[in-house]
């Protein structure tokens, strides 16, 4: 997966199931899963299945 997903995008993880992106960091997404809560996942994780893609509208800063 090479595209940047926006907050609110829905993804499916092979172990955690369906979730929604709630925060975007430099190298990872924070995803909220119904049964597992918030988890971080690498943006370049090849096992994400994109259910619904929303455009990224916020810029990502290295300085916070």
C-alpha cells in the first residue's frame, strides 16, 4: 500500500479485524478496532485491506 489514507478511512487487519484510522503519524497510523482498541500499524504494512479510503487532509510534521 503506497497511498496515504486519511483519518476516518476504514481498514481490515488480518488479526484485529475492521477498524478506522483515528490518527496519522510520520510512519504509522493509529487505528481503533472495536474489540482491541487503539493500535499502531505501519503505513507500509502490506496486509492492510482498504475497506473505505478517505483522502488525507492534514499534513504530517516531523516536529509534532
